[in-house]
């Protein structure tokens, strides 16, 4: 549903404008949606994080550099991939592993696509995530996700 909705916004080219993204059209998905501004490959600011994502991470993501929660060895690659999503442009499907403060590992699947800003520049991303595995016994507010790694990922060609 998320990918189909994003694709339906692409009437003027391969990447839609952020203003065309109407949260009310995907209200059931909102708790698992995040919007990012790609400032550079080292700075990706979370502009909106759905309530389910905040609950699963155990802390508020909005306003922070999303790369700050990545392990150092994966941070550079993650920044480069998210930057490529706006410079190429392309989509991404990714399986993530979040490690909590207690060492528990929870998995998540996310898909994301680029968006244009008000000036027509491709520098925004919108992601839908399954959130971290809801069947784990971790109490997120007490055992926060401290780092994230990529298990596997694949870029999505959005030009066809």
C-alpha cells in the first residue's frame, strides 16, 4: 500500500513533491512512517517519526540526526546510501537490526522513497517501517534501541 501510494504521487516525473504527500491518504500507516531531510551524507535529519516508531525505538527521533543511532562502521555507508536515494534518485528496501541497551536484537523491514522539496530539489525521504519485531519481550521505554545495523538492503529503480 505504501509503495503504491508513493508511486501514485509521481505524475510530473519519477519523484513526487513532498506537498503531494497527504498523510490522510495513508492514515493507517502513519504510526510507522518517517520523513527525513537529507542535508548531506553525514547529516540526515528526522523531521517526523510516527508514534509506533518512537515506541519501538524507545525515544523521540524527530529533530535528531538519524545517523547518530548507527554503529560507527555502518554510519558512513548508511549516510551514503540515503544520500544516493536523493541524488540518483532511487528507492530502498532494507532489513534492519536494532540492538537495545540490554543487548537484545530486534529486526525491522523498511521501504523508502525520495521526495522533492518546495523548490523542486530532491532532498527528502519518506520511509515506512514495520517497526522492530513486536513479539520481542523488550519494553522499549526501559530498554531503548542504542544502535542500528543493516542486515541486507537493495536499491529500487524508480525510473520504470
